[in-house]
């Protein structure tokens, strides 16, 4: 079905609440989580809806089709000799809406659930550090091998579960220059927990791909994401700690932001009855990723109203040009500045394009 796959990285600029609805647990409004791991996630339906809304609200633009020709797309106008209505490619790419949408045709774009990749945790030194674990890295490696042009992607040196079986306490792998390291102690303190640092193995976790130089994991994230932020680029390059799967699960369950919210009764000036609740957020600076998949459009050419989208390359090009690595909003509390995500679509063909 889908013939082209590219990864889309999502960096939380502000706390994110992609909610799962009410719950009988400690938190009234928890975030979405994977059932079998309890890792935070964003449902593909939530992600697709947010992206579609952003495309609907986008300004008029020109679309460069796979044949290299540039065509005008005029927002809000039916085809009138000046261009193509932006609603037509939007419908072909994301799918139709309305009563007849189920029987009309499918959208040519698909998305997987967004998965956690790097999770920020408060650190005694360096303010905060990123944590990940072998289970997350192995899954990321498998997912990247589905990407067009990245079938030979590999992460070598990922520690196995026995590497963390240490009677001296918890410990973590880290990279040269990590700001979380306590000088002279070979340790890092995350929240209230101390982790002994595996200094002998700190440079062994490498990322490789055919025709690319093998680099350390942190360097890969820094260079491939290229957020054009010196602080963040340096943070990604050095301040990543690889901890055990169990420790990682505990942090992503216990170190999210839980905020108590109230609704005030205007007449009494006090909390309204039933108006006190708690809400969970994925913290700022969390890094997630999803796979964006494209297929040839499912609408016959004679019914496309002159729309230029045809092949999977056209569809992916339309998505890339419309997204343009900008900031989108996802989840609840948009009026409170929550859920702002910086996007980065990775090119699937060659490294030269990645660095542009």
C-alpha cells in the first residue's frame, strides 16, 4: 500500500497533553501511553488530525511536483484557471471528511503512533539530561530500517540487559562531555537517584549507515535534527544517558508533569464544586518520532478536479512543502500555550539532503 516512508521528529517546545480521557488512577486526565510498556505516545489519529488542521490553516503556496514543475495552489478557491483549490490536494493526501468519507477514498498519507525517543529528566548538574534505553534504541533502529534510503541503518554497541546488572547500584552509559557528570565521581544524579557512569563504554554506541561516517549516537541526533539552536544541538550531542529499560519506564511514568487545575465560581470566588482536577503533561524538550508514509492517490484522475497529486513522490513532496519543519500545535489547552511541537522531517534519500 504505502511505498515511501520518512521519519518525522517532534520536539516539545511546551508541555504536551495528548490525553487518553478520564482515568480511575491518581491523575484525572492522563496522557496517552502504550499498553505493554507504559511509554508515552501520541496516537496516529491525534497526530494526523493536528497536521491536517495545520495544513488547512496554511497560507497560499506553490507546489513543486515530482516532475520539478512549480504550480500555484490558491487557498479557498476552486480551480479557476489561476490554480488548484488547496482543499483538493488536502483531501487526496489526508482523506475526505463528511458523511460520505468512508466510501469515497482513503488518504494517500499514513502515520504511525509517535513514539518516545529521548526523555528529559532533572539533573543535579547540567540542569537536565536526556535519557533513553536499549528497548527504545532497538525499536528506533528497526523503524529507521523501514525508511526509504535507510534500510541499512544500524546502532552498534547498544548495551544489553546484563550490562545493567551491577551490585554497586544503577548505572548508565554516557557520551564525552556530558554535563550531567559529577566531576571526580563518575556518577550522575537524576531527580533523587544516583547513576554510576560506565566510563569505559561511553563512546561505543555508534550509528552507521552505508556511505555515512560512523558517529556517536548523540552526534547523530545533533547533526540529523539540526534544530539551529546551539544549546539544544550541544545538549543532544553530549547529554544523553542510556539507562536500563526498567529505570527508563519508571522515569517516564513518574517524572512527567502533573498539574492541578481549578475552576473558580464567579459568585463566591472559590473553587467550584467538582472543578478541581489534575492533568498530566509530557514535559518540554521531549523528543518523539513518527513514520510518515505515502502512496499514490486513491482517486481516479478524472475525479481529481485538476489536482496535481498523483504518485507517492508527489504526495510526500506535498507534505514536506506544506509542513516545512515548522511548529504545530497538538493536544489540549492550545489557548494556554500547550502542545507546541517543532517538527523535523528527515529526508530519506541521501545525507546531502539531510544537511540542507
